[in-house]
C-alpha cells in the first residue's frame, strides 16, 4: 500500500510539473503582454518603446524565456504563487480573501449534487422501466445537456416571478456570520451547480445499480429474507458506489468549471471570478498561480479517490 | 424482385444474382435500429433539424441577424427647437428601435435590446454551434487517433510520456483549460476556439483509442502480420486501424454535444469568437433585462440545450450500436 501511494504521489508530481509548464507556456504565448498594455495606458505622448522597456524591466518580463521559466518554477516549488502585476499583492493574499466563499459554494454544490444523484440513481434503477424511471432518466439526460448558466437563469426566472425565498441581493453575508441569509443568497447557484453536477453521476449510478442487482449476492440477500430496502442500500448501493467514486474526480472538475461561471454570474467574490478577472486583465502571475492551485487540488482529490477506492474494494491489488 | 425476374428471363442460361437494393436494405436496418433505440432516433431527428437549420440558415433566417428593426416615431417633429426637445426628448428621433418585443408573427421569437430579430439570430447562431462542435470533434479525433494508435501499439517510453501528458490535461478542470487556451489571442476567433476545444477532447480520445488498440494488438492476425515481417507502420495502418474504426467513430460522435456546451459557456463568459452571433452570447445579453424580457435568454438557452441533447442522444445511440463496451466511459 505504501509503495502504491508513493508511486502515485510521484506520478502526480510529474503531472503537476507538466501542468505548470503548460500554464507557463500558455500564458507566455499571449501576444499582448501586460507590459505593453500598461505602457500604452496613459502615456500617449511619451516614447512607447521606452515605456514598454521600463515596464518590462520592472515586471521581470525582459529576461529570456527560460530564465522566466526557472524563476516561475523556483517560486512554485517554494510555495510562492507569484505577485499580481495589478495590485502588487501576493497571489496567496488575494486568494485567502476569496477562498472561504469558493469553498462554501463548492462544498454546498458538491453535497447538493450527491444528494440529488444518489436517490435519483437508486430509485431509477430499483423501479427500472416504470414511469418514475423514465421521468428520472429524462431529468438526468436534460441535466447533462443543459448549460449550468441556463439552469441558473431558469431558476432565477422562477424565483423572480413568484418572489420565492424573498432573496435580498445586496450584501454577501458569510456562512458563519449569518447562515440563514447566506443560504438564501446561495440557493440559486447551489441548486443550479448541484443539478448540473448530478447529471452524469445519476446515469452512472443507475447503470451500476442495475449491474449489481443482477449479482448472486443480491439474490442471496433476498433469499435469506432481507427487506428490499435493506438489500438496495446495504448490498446494492455500496457496491454500485465504487465506480461512481472513480468518476468523482471528473465530477469535481466539472463542479469547479461550473463554479467559475456561477461566481461570475452571481458576482460572488470567489476564486473563480478572480481567475476570470486576472485573465481578462492579462495579469499572468495570479492567473498562473490560481490555475496551478486548482489543478493541484483536483489532482490531489483524484489521488485520494484512488486510494479510497483501493481501500474500499479489497479485490483491487495495489502494486 | 421484379427486376431480378426480368434479368433471369432475358438470360436464363447463366444465373445472374438479383440486383440488390442496397440503400433500401440500409434504410430498413436504420428503421430497425430506430425502433429499438427510440431515444437515439429522437436525438438523430434533433441533430438533422439543427444541421438543416445551420446549412439552410441564409434561406430560413428571414432577416439579417444584425439588422436593427425600427418603427417611425409618430411624435417625431422635425422642426422642433432644442427647448421643446429638452422638455420632451421623445420627439427628437425619427425612428424608434423595436426593442424587447414579445414573440409575434413578424418576429417569431421577439426582438432583443437592440431591436434585432431573435429568431434570425438563433438560426445564424446554429451555424457556429455546428461548426465548433463538429470541427472540435474532428481535431480531437484526428489527433487522438494518431497519438493513441502509436502510443498504444508501440508502448514503451513514448506511451508513458503520452499517458502522463494526458493525465495532466485531464487534471485541468475543462473550463479552466479553456480559459487558458481561449484567451491566447486578444480577439478569440473560430479556429482558435475550435483548436482549444479539440485539445481538450484530445486527452479523452487518446484514452479510448489507446484502450481499443491495446486489445486489438493482442489479436492473432496482428501476431501473424508481425511474423511474416510487416513493419510496425504497416501493421498499424493495415491491421490495427481498420479494426478500431468503430471506437474512432464513437469518439467522434460522442463529444460533439460537450463541445457545443463548452463553446456556449465560453461565449457566455465573453470569451468566445468575438464578432459572430452565438447562442451563449445571446443568453448572456438577455440577462440584462431578464425579469421583464426573458425571451432572448430563454430561446437561446433552449436551443443550446436542444442541440447538446440531440448530439448526446445520437452519440450514445451510435456507441450502443457500434461498441457497447464503451458504455459508461
């Protein structure tokens, strides 16, 4: 087991290195770099080339590419995610202010999506080929096909039309200071993200449940007189969840992507909106740092999922 | 049948096999598949509808997608002096834009905030959705097949490197990778968006193609080909590739919907192709007056969902027909 984990960690380090290189190459291939923009803004009369040169020097963009790369990597290794060109603050400081909102939203979306996906998947499989199965499957297929922002718009329309929840848009209270108000504010993004995130899981869980319910041990459990409900939950669901766990990594990256959109839509000052803003302002270091951090979280999640998988399913040999 | 009898009557000495109605047979087969897989047939109908809309858009759009509609201002007073205008600004303009009109016979889906016909914009927007969905899929499949074939067949260090790169691409949350790629240029354009989406799909294609290649490479005919001295390239091209075409077709069809969805998200965030009319952009611009005039967002969002749904269902059906083992990937 230790060997397996060690190897996976090592592989992940390589993956993260490739991610970092891709991020670096991606952002440095951008033709209009920040220095040009900065020099162009407000200095119409002054010699442009000189202004660009000064701005580049100040931001360290005049060095050769490989040198910028080594500096970037060196900083990453020591845990430094760079400094914003715009605000001159370290990315960590910027992120620290925004992480709580993002984590709150992300956790709520993830929980909601599983709260939707698990019952729907189980009921749909248990009542296979009845009207309720058709309805739930239709719901799952639609959830996969509908963009998260459209789900959010439809929900906003319903909420606006009937004035549900009496949502007060002004002010963004945090979970710990005023949980009730925060819940109201988050209800549309959380439900929209949850429904979008649940689609794929629902379908996979249904097909896994159907597969598992054909197994001998289910027949044995029934034969010894177990109640249906207990069979479904104790035997079927437990075994059907394993493959669902493996795609949880995919679900999580889907939720992260949806969250960027939802934060931008609902003006939630979180990591996603920060990422988008830095990108449109060509403010590379915080953008690179944030992308790297998100990838690291997703990669680590995947690793944990794989380890949990190996631990939950004794048939899997870790070599 | 009648045809075969006449041929036999003309030349009874030799048996000439009856001329078979190949297309009729194929249609019959298609009908059987459609009856078996009703959802897939439904998806196919949507796909044909969307494709038809995109191809025929110059003829069915009714109006230009950027043409602002306006009506003559009945209160327009050309001789008004500035003092009158200051008191009543409504008399200064000869025309008023038909903004935010509800669906009517003239404007089937209503008009947007600039008085443009939403139906025309939806029809023109379908072109971009189709071009991007299919274009990205072609790029992903072509690159993924080439790399997956070599990587799966040759194995060794090349395979290891490719697999780690694929891992790295998949470690990126899709949208974040798209943000990175789609903003490579100041002004995002269609080829770049297609390329970025194709790159995103590359990893998945490599995975699936490689898995098929691995199983095909174990076959006796591959071993036989190697035994009589075929080169690796020849084996890959003549023996392995023809036997993985089913997976390749599945990979092609299954993610078109996902690309359309991703492009809609990018456009919604304002990072899509700049000057074109896209559904994602329409949903976003409709948000400005959502509460009172929801038509633009509603129609554009519905069409995104419809297109993605159609391509997803058709892709799933094709996968179930061609390669049921890929289910759940």
